């Protein structure tokens, strides 16, 4: 069993590599021991540590079935949360914030604390809730607690396990998962609320309602556990700033415990020596080899870099990020395309506003992927924008990379004729199109016999093919045929992420036109969808060739 007092000594003496916020949390504890308006009850801290140490891990080849051996940092958190008391004997810290990189055992620790609060903290009728934006996320902590109970003969005698509920008849207590439904706390009386991955919350209504629902309890506990995120305007980052103010002494809040495991300002994220600041379980639940592998991807990809710094190093970053480096793109853009006539392909149609570029692209899969985009631009727009925006539209039209249509708006009849011409030369499996930006052209093409499939522009549809395209480029498994327009469009791309680490091309933030890139992602999405359907049907024996 880890000794929290030894961890405190090691941090103070510099024997443990930590960031300034961890050191400030430890210094705050040491400083507060000299106060006479609060009291530290050491036996209560150790009692909680002992309870949790008797639980068993339920996941992982190296951990499942073994007793929960707390790390020093985990023991310190429990020691503080349950040891500090007000003079009337009630809990000092009713609100706790723990921020640490992924894979450092947050969910396991949260589940164990939830179980302690349910049956061992001396509260009759205790109600414990795991709370998150989605039910699936909320059930991560709940399911961990559920499995811990099933693995413990002692707890199984006092806790009954149900699919969506843990219940103790002896203490009239329960443990449940609650998603981001702001009416979820109606009629409930929470004693402990675990707010999981707070960075993913778009607003603070769940937290606010949880906090309001705990007022009837004399010493309730709300514990926020999270990794860093991308939305610095969201409620989590704003709460984090308050935690930093408390740690650095700008604010006083005796009811708030905060500890943040991250890099310090000025740390070089390329240096493995500083990674332990964000990963206190490095070498235990966080494998050095796995972290090094993630790092290798990050130094080759700006998208992977943002994910690595945010999730693996717990550093808050902006949502958007510049995407594929030009030199990596050019490695896939150096040779002409081979003769692909008669070959099978997946197409996409990115219909622009009437004065902008429209892209009809064909994606082939033979020995590797080949991308053949056919672009259209009104002639009058091309002349004006070449002069005004210093973009090489005129040159690209002369070189045959873009078709110039007559007039000052896109000629859809010209597009229709060209697409039908291409359909005679290539075996087009499907044409993906943006259902929210469709036009009469889509209906006309359907009437011509084309198979058109609506393709969503949100994270759900775009994330997988966007990530796959990045892999194809970085692994040099796709060719662009020396297309200078695609090179330019790639340089314009900015990526937006959601809290779940899904990504998509952000047209609103991208510096210039990205239509060819969006069309490529859509075509790749059509290809991947066909492969997924085939693999599922094949596995089920539905299709016999």
C-alpha cells in the first residue's frame, strides 16, 4: 500500500518529477497542517486508502484479478479528500478536481471512491452517481464499480449488482450512471457525484444541477475527473482556471481540492523526461513503449500532435489545427496518374456556391489509392479572383487542372454532361454528395442512371475517412497525380475536433478553398462504407460469390 506521507516528502524534496500544480497541491496540504480552524484526521484518510486497496482490478492482462495497489499520487488524493475535516467533524473538501492524462487510472480510482462513498463513509441512504455527457461515458465509471463488486466476495455480501444499478439493502444506498439530462436529478439526493470527462461538457448545467441537488447532504462530495480538452471557452477550462487561482493563492476556497498533472510552461513536449509530469502512472498503467509510439505519430502529423499533447500530455490546445505538412503531401503528388480507364472507382460531388469551385472526384483503389479530381469554375469568377486574391486560377485553367465554364455562375448543364462522359470511361460504384447542399443537378444525375448517396458533413460521417486520409498520405499509399490545386487546397485546411477526438475539415476556419479535400474525404468515406458492408455480409455468410 502506497504511503501518502512518503509521496508528500518525495514531492517536497524533488525526488518525484511533478509539475508546479502538483507541487502547489502538496504544499497547500503541508501549509494547512499548521492551521487551527480546520483539522487533519489522519486515520480517516488511511481508512479510505485501506478500503480502496482491498478492491481488485477488473481489466488488463497485467492487472485483472489483482488487488488495487494505489500509486503515491492516488493515495495522496484520497488521503486529503477523506482526512481533512472542519472543526465540527464534517468533510472539508466537498468539491474535488483531478486532471490527468488518459490511461492513468482515472476511472478505476473514481469507481473505487464511489464505492467507498456508497457503503463505507457512514452515510445512511447514500446515493452515488457517475455523470457524463452521454450514458455510455457515464457507465464507464459505473461499470468499473460494478465489476469491482462482482470481484469482491466481501462487497458482494452487502451490494446487489443489477445491470443499471448497484444497491445495498443494508445501508439503503445505491450507485447509478446519469447522462447529460438536466432533469436527471429530479427527486434524487446525491451524496457523491462523479463528473467524468468534464472537458466534453458544452455547458455547466449538469454540474450546476448536481451541485444544487447535494445541498441537503451535510458532507456530500462532487469529484470532477477529466483529461485536458480543446474548448478553452467551455465550462471545464473555466473551472480549471479557478482551480489554478486557488492553487496559486489568488483565490481562497477551503471546500475545493484541486490537483492537475500537466507539463510546465517552457517544457519541451518532445523530451520524454517531462512526460511523467502528465503521466504519474508512467511505467505502470501507461506503457512507455505505447507512449513513445504515439509520440512518433505526433511528430509526423499535426493532427496527431494535437491529440498527443492534449490526451497523452494533458495540455489544453485549440480545437483547430493545421493538417498535413506540405512536404508529406508532395511525396504523394510527384508522379502523373496511370491510365485508369475502365477501372472501378468511388466518386464524390462537392457542389459549391454558384460562383465558386465545384469538384467531382474519382477515387481508385488498385495497388494503392489514386485521386482524380475534376474541377469547375465560372470563367468570369476565375479572372476576377486570380487578380484580387492572387490565386493561380487562370494558370490552372490553362494547364487543364480546372474546367472553365461560361458566364459568372457554375454551368450545371456542363457539369452534368462532363460527369456522364466520365461515367462512360470509368466504373463508378457510387457518388457521394452533401445532402444539405444538393441541387437539381443531383436529381438530373439520378435520372441519368447514376447512383448517388447522401453524405453527412458532421463528425459522425467525416471523422473516420478524414483520419484515414491522413494515414494514407503519411504512409504514401495514395497518389494525387501532381495536382497543384489539390496541393494548394491541402495547405488551406484546418481541422476541427470535438471533445471525443473526432475530426473534420473546418471550412469556416480554413484560410481559402478546401473543396477538393472535402470531396476526397467524401469519396474515401464511400469506399470505406462499401468495404465495411462487404466485410459484415461476408462474415455473416449472407453473400456467396
